[in-house]
């Protein structure tokens, strides 16, 4: 028989213990959750029959757990526990402490539910409330995340990109990296030519918060022709017009040059108001506000500047080239008679495109005029012969040699022409050769309407000596030297669509198309259906230097990008 | 009834901000189509590009200012003072859960206060915030000229899209979820549901004391390991992986077949009923927490990315001006 004093402890709100004592007498004391247990511990964590208190063979009392169950005793897991005074046993949520036995009892124990388990059972609501129910309760703070974001951003995208600005060695080092420190600030791809500078922003951007100046550009591009005359008052406007006005980089490989006409229009649309003494017209738009073209003609005698009449000024637009030529005769649709029969000619027979130049290849007498047997430089009277196309001196020499050979070979002097020549034999022979040569040139080769005279204006027939005068040739090579025009881009258009040469009898006729003809296909900047949009730089170049010479003596500064 | 008839933020002031945004967007698109850029095409460096950029930055500042205004401490103090005054003047026995309660009235009064900031109500500011946010997407996209690169400039645009996307997700959530929340919670609050769960746990514990250990273990596990909220995953998905309560409900049926005593059968049946009720309550609590979490979660992206957007916008402008 075991007599056990069991004290069930609980705590008041102040934490002071309150005990309820009971004495249990039994041979075996069952401990468990079951209603039949003598020491009743009503909690799930206690087994139905958790343990028993028995008296051992040695007379001591033992707490023995049921099979497979262990309990914590003084911090160690045990199956059988000798119930010595002061032993602390944790059984589920309960703590059992062996106390000194009271009088008449074999054993005294206190049973108390541990505080944390008390919470679980009695304050389940509080426990649930302690469980975080919102994201904020998990400890995430919008403000902290925001500050972290801002800090990281400042570090990555402000501090790091600016560091190379303050250290040349760091700048050089970072430029070699696959992803450079300044890449994050790059607004766009550099142009093809400037890509060599890579991530060294300071090559062009010298001063913070200051636009790239023209002086920086001119360090490399100093020999680019100016748009203005150096002495022009308008040269001052260049100060307003920086390189970067038209050349904005970071616009892709091919985006450096501004092709838009807006910058040109800003001056040229109202040029007469800005510069009253100008001879140039206002130009605002190719389609509707562009003057008639100015054709460039060779300068008159004693003049240095070429003539540049407006194309619609028919009286002024005359080419005095010193030649006689009829396009009408050559472009006869029925053909023109030649040694090879009736030959139908087209423009390309004479005007051959030159792959190396925007202009046509030079017309060559031998290749273009004599290839079919036409225009051989013949003489017929008093005998038939051919001389090569050349200078007056060369032709005179050829004819001279011919008669000299003839007289030398035959040894006779023609009596009819040379009867009055006096002197010895040699003098008479040479005099005769000169006379025969003069006669032949005058009567046949240099006659005004045949042989050379078919194409050339020849004077000097009345002279007694051989002072023939051929009108000087001024064949215009470039009608619009200040404009860009490519015949190769216009091959789909027949020649006669633009050049009215089929009715031209004189070589002085200029059959260049005026602007109205161009406008049949070309419009201004604005794109229009079935039309070709044309900007200022479609035909003109800003840096062509007009007729002014390229600045002399300026050479480009060779910048080694690896050294800056 | 006037609460129901109150115009929503989307139709505030006879669609005032919708009309304003429509006009701005129309002008921007019209200018974008009409403006002939140089050969470089549209990008931020043209006159139109700068105009769109400055307009976008202004709108960003206005939108950001709204966020600051809402969180300004003086406003909170003002609000608390107002609430305190209202409580003190309200009858003591007033039922605060009714829609016509003084707190609700105070809130409505606060929302519709005409002179909240710059003579625009808070609801008006929110309406403007929503529509100007949409306008900003269009203006900023046109400002980019559809040119993007691996740079801080494009990053600003990406942040803008993230902020806008989270904002519109928030709008969607706030349009839909309060109604769902009402359906889920009914007359209860989350606290009341948790109390009910605890009560069920306690009743089940007492009921099961005389039942075998396996039944008690199930209930113990259900009681100790069923968590409402607790972690971000559970909050956002509204479910607990391997929920012990669901498991207990299933297992009690299985265990019930083992016990044949009349008394045990009765207890098992009662326990099963309790655990099913608990499961329903747990599900409701999970969903309520999920709805609240989702209503909060978008702000955890919206606010930090708004700050990041302001930072990136500042760097964007700094980078442009620094390397002018």
C-alpha cells in the first residue's frame, strides 16, 4: 500500500501558487489522462495510461512509464524514475516534483501545469493572435525596402558611373571591361566613327553639365569646309550653330548626321530678311518654296566667277561653247546616214556614264564621233585624204608633211600653183609645200562648213598666212556643281523626259530640266504617296564649302582613343 | 444608401480625370504622329521627346506627392484627433459594427472632405492618381520613341511599368476583394473566427480525454500545428500545406471505425462534427488572411518601386544633364 499526498498547484493572476491537496492510498498509483487513473492529468499530451508508481523490491518507490514511453527527469529522458525528494519530472504539460513526505504518507508530490502549456490551453486565442496575420506582422517594412532600393540604386547608378570621372586610371581600366562602369548612363549606341571611344565619355564630354563644344569636334575634324565665307558677317552665326546642332550622337551607328531640313530652314526660309543684301532666294520647301535652279556656265572672258543664271531666264541660259552641233539631226528617229548606212542614234551612244564620277564621261572624237566612219577629218581637194583629229598645228604639220613627201618623192613642183615662187630648188620646193598646205587647209579642211568647220567655228580665212582662229571650246562639264545629282539613280526615267534635246538644232541650247520637272516626282520633306520625299541634303551639302576653298593649312589632330 | 450610391474612384467628379487623361493622351499621340522627327526618328532628345519627358516627370512627381500626402504624419494626427472627437461625442451604447456608425460616418466625411489638399478630396486625388498613372504609361512610352537599351534610362521606364502594373493590380484587388471579404467573413471578424477555433479546440480536447491516444494525438496536432497566416506563402495562397486540421478530419473517420463501444462512437461522431466545423472556420480564416495579404502585398511592390522610380528618374535626368 502506498500513501501519497498529491498537491495540485495552480497560479493566481499575480503568479502566487494555490494548492489543492488530496491523499491517495493504493498499491499502485496510475498516472494518466484516463478517468480511472488515480493521479488524473487531463491533457492530450498525457497518455491515457502514462505511468504507474510502484514500490520496488528494495522498498523504494519508482515511477515506471508504460512500454514505449519515456519522460523527462531533471532534464534527462528516462523510463524508470526513483522518486527521490526533489526529483523534477516533466510529464506532458505537467511538472511533478517529489516533496518531502508528510507525516503518515509514503510519498508527497506536487503537480502543476507548466506555464507555457497553460498558455497553449487557456490562451489559445492569444497564441493565434501572436501568429502573424498580416504581411506587416511578418516584419516586412515598405519603408525599409524602399530605402534599400534607393540606396542600391544610388550606389549602382550614380556612384559607380561617376567614379571614372575622377580617376584616369580607373577610367582606363573600366573601359576594357565587358560591361563598363559608365554603360548604364549611355543613352544610345554611338555612331560608327565614334564607337572607337567606347565608354570613355570624357573624350567628348569634357565639362559636366556643359554641351559638347564645336572646338572638341574640330580637334579631329578641323579640315571640314565651312558653310560660310570666312569674311561673311554671317560667319558669326556659326557661334549659334554648333556641330551638335546637326550632329547628335548616341543615335545608332548611322544616326550622327541630321538629314532633316528644319535646321536649314531656320536660316534659309527667311534669308532675305536676315540678310537684306543677299542675292540668294528664300528656300523653305522643295515642293513649294524653292526658286528656279541656277545653272553654272563658264565665265566670260576676263571674268573669274562663273555665270550662274536662273534656269528660267531663257535669254541668259545660253552656252557659248564654240561648237556647232545639232541634237535634232543626230536623234532623228528615222536615223542618220553614215558609212554603215542609216543609223538610229540614242543618247547613250555619246553620253556614257562614268562609274567614278557623278558626271558623264568625256565625249571623245575618235570613240564617239568617228566610230561609224562619220566625222573623219577628210580633205578632198585637190586630192583625197584623212588627217587625225587634233590641234591646228598638228593638222598643219600632217598636211605639210604630206606635200613635202610628195614633192620629194616625185622631184617635181606643181607648175600651176607654184609658178611664181622664186629662188633655188630648195626654196621653191619649200615655198610650194607651204602654199599647197595653206590652200588645202583653206579650201578643204578648215572650210567653214565642212571637215573641221562642220563642228568648229573657224575664222582667219582671209589672212594670207596660216593664222586660223578656232573659237575656244568651253564645254561645260558640271551644270550644277553645288548640287548632288546622280544619273544612275534616274535610269528608270528616259532621257527625253527631262532633256528636250530632240528639237535642239544648236549646241548653245541648254536642255536642263527646271525645278517643275523635278517636282513631278519629288516633293519636300513630307512623305507623300507615290512621290519621292526630298530634303535639303538630298541635293545640297552643308559642308561642301560652296565655291570657297577649303581652309588651308588645317590638318586633323589625330586622336588616339586609347591615350585619352 | 448614400454610401452605395457614392461614385467610385473611377467615376469621380463625373469622370473628371478620365476626361483629362483622355485629352492628354490624345494630344500626345496626335503630336507624336504629326511631328516629323529628323532622320534619327522619335526619341527622348527631340523637342517632342523633351516635352513628353518633362510632362511624364511632372506626372510622376504628382503621383509620388499623393503617396507622400497620404502618409504624412500631420494628416494622421489630424485623423486621430477627429476620430477622438467623434468618439467622445457619440452615444456610448452605439453599435460600432453598423454601417451607419459614427466611425463610418467620420471616414466618409474624411474621404469627401473638400479641402483635403488643394481643394480636392482624397477620393479625387486617388481618382487622379489612377488615371494619371495610365496617362503616364502612354507619355513615357512615346518619350522613349520605342528605343530601349541596357541603361538606367530604360530601367526607369521598366520601373514605371512595374509601378503602373502593381498599381492597377491594386486597383483590381480593391475593386474586387472587399466584396469577397464581406462574403467570407459575413457578420464575423477574423478575431471572432479565431476565438471560435480556440473554443472548438478546447471542447474537442475535453471531449477526447477519455478517447484513445491516437485520437488525442490527432487533435493535439490539429490544435498546435494549425496556423492561420504565419508565413508569407500561407498568407498569399490562403492554404496551409498538409493542414493538420484537414488531416484530422480525414483520419478521425478512419479511426472511428476502430472503436465499437457506444460511448466511443458517440464521442467520435461529436469530435468529427467539431473538427469539420473547425476546418470550415480555418478555411474562412485562411481566405480572410489571404485577401488582406493580397490587398497589402501589391503595396510592397508599388511603394518601393515608386521610390526606385523616383531615384531612377533623378539619375536619368542627371545623366542627361551631366553629359549634356
